[in-house]
C-alpha cells in the first residue's frame, strides 16, 4: 500500500516525555517535521493533529527480540515444550512465502503497540537468504515499523548440544536420514557467513533498517565463527544479536565445556562489547551480570516465551542491581499469541516487582527498557525519549476507553497506562512521524486478508502425518539424550 504520509502534529492530555520520570504529566502537543519531534508545547496543536486531549502519549516500545513468526507455532503442531525438545518441531514449519510470513508477523507486532522489531531471521531457504531479507525489509516498510534484520549465523551442534556426527551415531539408523535432512544444517565457513551478512546489509540497510550479525548462540557456533563475528564487528561497527543462556541445559552445557566459564570465554573471543545484545539471559549468574555490565552488553528478555518453553524466570531485579540494561522482546511466543507488547511489559513488571514493601523495580524501569533500551538494541540510537530532536515514535493510549470507571484521578497516567492497557486500548501508533496503527487497525496492510492468504498457502504445505509421527519420535529421542546428560560431554 506504499509509504504513509508524514503527520504534522500529535495531541495528548498526558505526555510521558521521559519514561524514567513520574507524573503528573503536562497536557501537550508535539509538532512533527520529517519524522522527528521539533517542538513540545503546552498549547493545543495549531493545525490538524492525531490524538486528542484525553490520550496518554508514551514513547513507543520496541520488540527487542523476535523471529517474525507469521505462522504461530500452535497452528502447525509445534506445541510448547522445553526448548531442547521443542526444537524437534522446527521441521514442521511450512515453507510458505517469507515475505508474506513477515508481513503478517510485523502487522501483528505493530498492532500490539511496538514501533520496531529485532528480527533474528529463520530462513525458509538458507540459499535464498538475500532474497528473503529483501522480502522481509519490504514487509517492514509496508507496515511502517523499524527493523533490525539479524542474519542467522551457526556452524555446529545443529541437532542437539553435541557435534552432529556423534548425535546421529547415538540416534542409530532409525530416522537417521530424516534427522539429517530436516534438522541437521551444514553452513558455510565463517568468512563466507560474514560476507553474506554484508551482502544483505548492502541490499537492505537504510534509515529504518539496521542489519546485524546473528550468532545463533554459543552452543550453535564454533569459536572460529564467534571470533570472526567479533572481529568483523570491531572493524565495521556492525552490531551483534545472539541468544544466550536461555535454558537450564544451555547453562549446564556452558559450564561443562568452559573451565573458565562461558561468559569469560566469550569475552576472550572479543564478543562482549556495547555492540552486542543478547536474548533471554535467564541463566546468567551474578558474575555473568557483572561482566555484561562492565562490557556494556544489553539483554533482550522474553518473559512469555521463557514461560512457554519452560526456560524459567529472568531476575530483572538482579539485572538492575548489577547495572545490566535490558529490553523487552516478544520472541513470537507471547501469552495467547497476541504479540501485545503492553501486556508483555506488565508481565515483566509483575513477575519482578518482588515481595518487599519497596518494589525491586518500578514500572517506569520497564517502559524505559521497552522504549529506550529497545531502540538501542534495534539500531544503536540512544535518544528514544520524546523531546525536541527525537524521532517521532509515539504510542497513544485511549484513556477514556482504558479507564471508563475512573472516579478519582490520582494523576498518574504512567501507572494507569502500564497497569491496564493492552493493544485494545491503542488509539494510534506513530513511527518516524507516520501513523501506522489507528484504533487497533494496521494501516499498511489488510492484516485479516494477509492472514487468510498465508494460512491457505501454509495449509497446502502443512506437515503430513508421517512428519508429525517423526517429530513425536524425535522429541522422545531428544528427551532421552538430555536426560542421560549427553550434552555434558565426556562420554
Ligand atoms: Zn529467539
């Protein structure tokens, strides 16, 4: 549907200009030029404006870790399980059109209130990744969200946390060919993978699109690959986004294989720097957090996903104590598959506020994480708060619809918005001065029609009963592998 026109003004009754500050917030309007806020004023807007005097304006959150899951896992039999067993279900994903998958995913993410997504790409066809990157970038432009396209980079242990040959031997002859075909990936040399990332950057990078290096995770990347990525990042300034210590078994693997500790090992490889963000970090310990804080590494946490895949609860109070900055990611695995960033932020707050009389963290910390740190993870910009000169990325909450029952106004619109709002209370989402969501509707595409088209395509490519049976058997094999402690090596 093409690029949407720039708006010239936003009106709101409460303007949370700094997510770390507390109310009361002034009634203000913002004048917008070329995608940026040029002036915040106490006056009503002079000309046409979106919003109204009762709206609550928040700095727009960013989805700081995702995979653009346009097809939701439940729809194709990839039911929630502990991550290492769940991974068998990757082979069920229908090989539908990458652009259409991204369009549906990004439309849902925008509808959920997020102004951008850090997209660690899961290729439909690795050999066609440059074309897929182009299609994904077109989808982001169509919806109007900011995009970090993270180029997936792995080269070992693709089927379980041991080398692929040993794993296949352990599995025995039954299903061997199927496991090899569906779940074992052979990838190019490190230098070729870095070159591919640069080719993708030349193809799609721009003001709304950052391209990042995406080591899948330490257990899936050789030291040679991680070192090549670290070195390339240091000379090119390209950012890195990587899964890290998502599950108990990843922690066990990391401890068993690194006498000095996994994090000090990554540090030795040169990987830990302000250019790195990591996803999950559920199993980081105090020493890890201190090291990440010292190196300026940011963590994109994924609360719902960690619940759904039995990964555990991240301890954001410990992050805060250690000075580790964190952002909020949806991972395409939110509660009820709603991709609702507002609900995800509330869950992050409630699961981490603690039981003491003073809360471990403030709801304002969560908004700062989602909007300010999220934007830093997305493209390195560290001025996401709403003030003159900042990008016009603004989420407007319809206060009248949110609190029709309000009889005593305590004036704390931050609390009001953060403790109740869901995507159903979003009146407008503005990104780079363009209105991309209005009253819950994504303006850049017909989401319902795109969902129907994608489902029809996926249905024709749906896994058959033979594949479903294979996945059931393979889940049992993986469970036996990890239960026997075979990811700890030393057999
Ligand atoms: Zn992920």
